[in-house]
C-alpha cells in the first residue's frame, strides 16, 4: 500500500516539527518519531505544505544552469 499519513499531523505537531527543524533535527528522525513519511516532513521543511502555519517561504531547488 501507499503512504496513508496524509492528514495525520495536527497543527500542534507541525508547529513542533517546524521548531525542531530550525534546531537542526534531521528530517528522517522526525519522520520516524511522528510516524509519517520522509516526504511529509521534507514538504514542511520546503514550505510545500503547511506554509500558512509555519510562515516558511516556499523553497524551490535551484536549477543548474
């Protein structure tokens, strides 16, 4: 089966994750501790999801010229 973690994080979780990311906690470690996928945490870090809550800018990977 595919990932079934969509929507399993609450606002309080996301706020805590955002703070931990700022403190340098690794994405993989947070994914394991919250029981969600690496991609879920990475999307928060990149501002792709929950940006309205975290205030993070949407980061786009730099394209190589």
